[in-house]
């Protein structure tokens, strides 16, 4: 089959530059707006499929594809594509994670300046034939403090542009190294310090269980009453009801939002608030970004169909059944060790080390290390993280990655130990696969044993009589069912660690009550 005999289907709008490149190398059909059922009927006979966010590529669509080799997403997010189904069929999924960074950063700065100078209000006043400057006095951004939450591609691009405006930039991101931030002339601080000190706060993190409601009533209360909040990241990161309350109580000077918990935005009090600037999720919508995304996705689809490696693969090449049967359980364990660390992270990460011990050490550590890095980074990365790109993303954030192999440790024939080094010291978690299940058996110096799945309460305490009873009573009174309890300690009366399996989510109020119990040093709600 010649190259032009291969067919690609385009189901969402794509810039003409991308279509032109595709037509030079492949046979192209553009059929926009297909429903999942229509796409299921149409996909047979195509080697390539290119979509944006409008097309749902379901498992049924993938099963119906008899020749499909590559799916291209002309953008960053791939939540509209069933990655597991594609991977099981050996279909490569590619995206273009860098296409919109400049556009989003520039939109962020535009909103920042519009807030500082009251531009929407001034425009509305003048169009109403007014000529009063009353209430429209702005502020200079020069010398003001910008706090960036999430110092990835877009956050770094915002920092660069803000520095051009002579702003002082600080950031909160536990998953970048101090050196990475220093090279960008950004000061890393805690979330509380950033909220307390910033004149403008800009969000640049993905929407995950960790970041959902990241900025709520408690966080807004920490901010200056003269501060402004900007969100061009994802809806749901900001508690919109709490934001409206803070604005109405004049606890915040203003806000600018491009993204919302429910889109399109309909009957929201945000629409009626004069100190809020709203744009319809268009931060990434520039002609340059659309052209770049179209050209890059077209090149990658052609590369895959030529048998070449694409630049931005989203899913991993499937392992053979033999490899999967051997390494699959350990990959899952490594992923969960990374996720466990990520939800307890303190300080700024500088190094990630994975040690393979015993039988697993006979295998190449590369994919296991990548699985652990995926678990560490997936909750904070602006682009999808997988075993293909995890190491590259870690290195871009200034992290050192180390792999080690040792003989079997303690009483385990095979185990993995994830060790991290941060600005606050070292941290480690050890796990093993028992009866096909991923078990965490050691956290720092505490020996413990539990299946690394589901909802967990992880706490540190000063060991003593009654601590288990007090925790159990508090959870019971809150209607939270306990599935298991594991406790590790060094000595009687010393520091101890408790892991409680729970069937119901912890509310912020329950977590706060736990922290007030005698002897409790820290408490965290985790989901594995």
C-alpha cells in the first residue's frame, strides 16, 4: 500500500495548514460533527483519526475500527478518547501539549491587566455615554507580586511575561526543583504564603481530585482584600460559590475566569458581579495556536503511519502478553507508590529514586521507573502523563531520576522502594505484590502492611493509649465506615504512623477535627 492509499478521517475543525500537510501524504476525509454512533459506522477502513475536544472516541468506536493505527488529538486534553481501549488494540494516541502555552499565558496577562485597570467597566461606562473616571482608578502592576500556582509550561510562560512587566513572581509547585525555579527567577513558597503575599494569584494546574476546590473559602480568606484571582486552567479548581461570597463581602478586589465548573456558563451569580471578568474558555483560541496544533498533529499522524516514532505519544506501546503477565503487577505497584507520595508531598522535589529488589531486579527498570514517575506527576502536570513521557516531564521540571537494583530485602522475594529527596529531606515508601495485590509495607522507618487501593486516612501521632479509639469515634460520629487500621511505631511513646482504610470521603471539617485530637501531628486524605 502506498502512502497516499492510507486514509485519515478528520471529525473536528482543523486549520487549513494541517489539512494541506495531510493531503500531501494521505487520503483525507473531513466529516465534522459526527455522533459516537455515526463515527462507529464511519470509522471502518481508516488508518488515522484526527479529533479535537468535540468528538467522543469511545471503546465502541475503537472496536469498530478495523484498520485504525493512530488517533491524533489536536490539542492537549485526551479525556474524550478511551485510552485503555486504544492501547489494548495497539492504536497509538498522540497530542500536541505545547501548542497553546503562549496563547494561554498571553490571555492570563491580558486578564491581569484588565483587572488592574478596570477595562471592562471603563468600556461599558463609555458606551453608555458616560465620561466619568470615578471608580475606575487602576493600579500599576510594576512592583506587584504575582503568585503562580503550578509552574509547568504555561505557568513558566506567565512568569516570563510578568517579569517583563517588572512584577515580582513567586510560585507554589512541590513537583519542580529549586534549581528549575531559580533559572526562571521565580521564588518557590508554600501555598499559604503565596496566597497571603500575592497581589495577583494565577492558577495553572490540571483538574484532579487533589486540585478540585483547591481555592475555596478558607484559601480566599487568606488572600489580601486588595488581591485579584485569575483562572485560565480548568473549571472546578475554584469554588465559584465561595468566590462570589468573598467578592460580595469585599474580601477580594476582583477575579477573572476563563473556565468554569459547568460549561457553557448559564445562570451563575458570576454573570451579575461587576468585579468579575468572564471569557468563554478561549485562552487557547488564537489563530497561531490553532495553526500550530493542526500542523503538529498532522506531522505526527503521518509519522506514525510511516512507522516512525511520534514526538508526543500519549499512550504506551502495549506490552506483549508475556511481558504484561510478569511486569504488569509491578507497574501497577510502582504507579501507586508514586501516587501515594504525591498526595503526602512536602517540600520541593529534587530527586526520585526507584530501587528494584529481589526477583523484580532481574528486569529492565525503565518502565517501572516511568510508572512511578507517572504516579508522582499526573496530579500536577498540565499535560497527560504516561510511561512514555513521564521521564521527559520529570527532567523538564529539573528532577533527577535514579534507578537501583539490589538483592531481596527483609522477608520479601521482590519489592520496590520509591525514595524522594526534597528541600525538606528524604522520604521513602516500599511496596510488594502479594497474592496479586499491590501492598505498601513500609513508610519511611515505619513497618506497616495494607493493600494500596481505595480511600485512606494517613496520619502521624505521638504513640499512646486511646489514640485509635479517639480516631475511630470521631470517624464513626461523622458516618465514615472503617475497613481496616494499620499502625506502625518505633517505640512506646514515640512517633507513630496510622493508615486507616475508609469507605467514605473525608470532608474538610472532619479532617480539621482530626488534626485537633491530642497527639495527632498530621492527617491526610488519600485516594489510590
